[in-house]
C-alpha cells in the first residue's frame, strides 16, 4: 500500500466543486482514473499503487474524486448521480486541463461512468480499461436498495444484509458522507444497452476478479464490443482486484499497445 497522498486541486462543473490530482509526466500519454462507489481517488488509485505504477511507466496520471466522494462536493439528490452527469464531470476535467483525448480507466461504478463518457464523447476517449464490472454493465448487478438502506442505518451493527454490511463497513472505513452515498447508489445504476456497448470503438480491456460476485462476466461484455479483451484476475473478489499485480501488468501491456506511450 502506498500512502503518499498527492496534491489535489479543484475545478467547478455544473455548480459543484470537484477535486482531482494531476501527477506523473506532464508530457506523457494522459490516463484519467475514475474510482468506484464509496471510494475516492486516494483509496482506489493511490493507496493500491496505481499512481506509482503508471507514473513510473511514464504516463500523465489524472484522477477525479467523483461527486459525492472524497474532497468533492456531495449533493444529496439522487438525480445528481446519474452516470451521464458524472461522465460529464470527467470530460469537463479534461477540458479544464486542456486535454483533447485521454485513456480512461474506471473501476466498478467508475467503469460505468467511463462507458457513458465514451458513448457521449467518443472523440475524447483513446482507450478504456474497465475494472470490476463485466456483463453487469448491461444486465445489472443485483438489488442495491439494501446497500442504500445500510448506509443510513445508525450503525453497522444494525445492518444484516451481507453486501450492505460490506459497503457500510467500507464507507465507515473511508469516513464517507453516507447520506450522499445513499443518494449516489439510488441514482447511478442506469444500465448500458448491449447495442450501445457494440458502438464503442475504442480499444478496451475488461478486468474482473475470479471471485467477484458483483461484476458479472468480463468475457460476455468483451464479446459485445468490437475491440475488447477480457482479463481474469485470479483469486480476487470485488474489493481486492483493483490493486492486483496481474491486473497492473495487463494494463501496462495494454497501454504499451494502445495508449500512445
């Protein structure tokens, strides 16, 4: 685990102040990292070593704290968290930094946001890495209402739903705004049509842990896309796959081919 927190800046979009960092080689191929639900740029990308891994490989490494998370503003309205709004935040960050095209890498909810960004702005997305979300992108990942309920319970002891307990414990660990997260989980679950996945022309790597019971099949999702490949991350569940060495190695090899580095 790498705990060296980078310097964060902020920009404004749609009336919200959004936090981000911009590290690595300023002249390197840009990689925009989009974290998962209840996480943050630090928790998803700095602590598991992604910033160091990509920075050492010569990339410009940018990561956003999604609205409702980290140091960004935290609206309480579920409609504020529709995936296309958060995808708009990501593209607005590229605009703010003057970056015409970037490689987008998202984990779980961040993968969904990345796909919405690629569909709305295909000219801005050089490639996609989708972690922690396979065919669940199109078919759903189960009932998340118990997670929203778990987030607003008085304490973890009041939560009996297994997945609800997992995310409540994670939210407590990251000292998140649980009411904002409850709004986020209610508003951010829009699915992507299979026909829309087929429209994404960007080279894509889809990585899912073999013990992940949330994401769904990476192979099934990759089969819908014209230029996608699937990666099994051995022995990892939804929470642990993100920092896995197999995943990092595969991403570096993928980027060596497609990211312009």
